[in-house]
C-alpha cells in the first residue's frame, strides 16, 4: 500500500474505503476486474471530497454511476472508484401565472437513478423525461453522454437541462448553464474536460393529466422491448450510429455478425448494436467482438464505427 493510498484512506475514512472491489458487481455488463480502492459517496460533499483529495494526491479516479455504458478491464482499475450514490430530488420552483399551466425547475443530484427521476417527474405531472423510462444509468451518466431515445425525433435529455453544478479539474465548484455542455449526439463537453457533474436542474412543462405521461412512457418501454435485449447483462449500445447511415445495428446485421459469440460475449440476435454477457464473459471477449464488428463494417461498407461505451482501466 503506497503512502498516497494510505493518505487517501485516512481522509475518506478507513471503514468507508474498500480494497480490491470486484467491478463486475457494479456494472450492468457484469464484467470487470478489481478496483484497487472503492468508495461510496452518499452526499455531494462526499463526492467533492473524494475527487479533490485524489486531485491533490495525484491518484487516478473514476466516478461510477449505475455501471451502464462502460466496459471495465479484466485487470480492473488502478486507483479510486467513487460510486456516486447521491440521491436528492427537489422542485425548485414553478414558473408561469398558474401552476397548472407552468413549467417547473427540478433539481436532481447526479447519482439519482434516471428511472427514479422519470417516475418522480411523471407523478408530479411534469413532461419531458417520460420517454427515458427503463433506460439504465444515473442522471450524471445520462447528461454526460446526452442520452437519447429516438435521436431522429430529437429526443435527447440535454434538451431539458437548464443549468448544473460541476466540479472542475481545479477542485472548484461552479454553476453552468445548458450552453456550457455543448450537447451533440452522444456528446457533452464533460467527456473532454473530465469535470464531475454534481447536480442538474431540468426545466419541464407542467401538464394536467399525468395518465398521458404514463401512457407515453409505457409506449417507449414497449418500443425498446421489441428492439433491444432487455434484462440481460449488457452496457447498452456499443457503437454510435454513423451519420448518414441506417444505424450501427443495421450495418452489423448486414455484415452477418448477429449472434456471433466469443467466449461468454455474444452479439445480440435482437439488435446488432448490443453485446450481451451470456455468462462469465471477459472484457477481452468483448474487445474481440468490437474489433470484429469494426473491421467487417469498414471492409464491407467503408464506414468506421465509433464506440459509444467508455473503456475503464485499459
């Protein structure tokens, strides 16, 4: 145990820092070697402290949400993994002359499960996020990648961001507006800056009949059930959809790769842009499938597939 690690453990609390925590237990892919150190942040203050101490001690760190959209190396992660378990949601205020006709500003901490936030907003009669019901992940992860439902219909979570609090690389907390994020397809500025999202304020419309919101949410869930492998270990989409094509899944299907399996990792037979863990899959198996898809699609269609998942510990 290095002196830096000992100092980190002392700052965060010896009873709160776990050693050699298996990351497969914390990812939707159920894949990943051990994190050297592992810490659960239940409050924003805990999250800030963990990151600032790592910055001061120059210890690598990774902020983990619900564990979707990532692939962790079989070797694990050399440094501190911070499990973001912040959980507060609150309505800041309503805007407009009449509450029934108003919009609302609702703040969610970055560790809040996206599903939980969606259900909360529907029950409050707030429109905008209902199409994201059943999408795994946290608010922080969803905003970081500008999560979408049907991009052709401009259904991106970034459309509803009003402002946010972030922790920058200097350890300073700052408030930023929606424009700061430079949202694009599967993109936000956070992917480049490495800044940590602490909380987000969404601006949503107030509607009279929440039954309509539940109906729209359930339709979105059914849409995904028909097109995606549900309730199976996977990280979500593996590749971004190339511009000007019918999508990565279509290209992989046309390349004859659906159902291809290496070790415990398999390209879904339901949708080619999903790789599932059939049991005991290693990150190395997934990497082989990813390379196979990229090579074949490039050779057949001349299109370069780009990963949507984030690689951790490689």
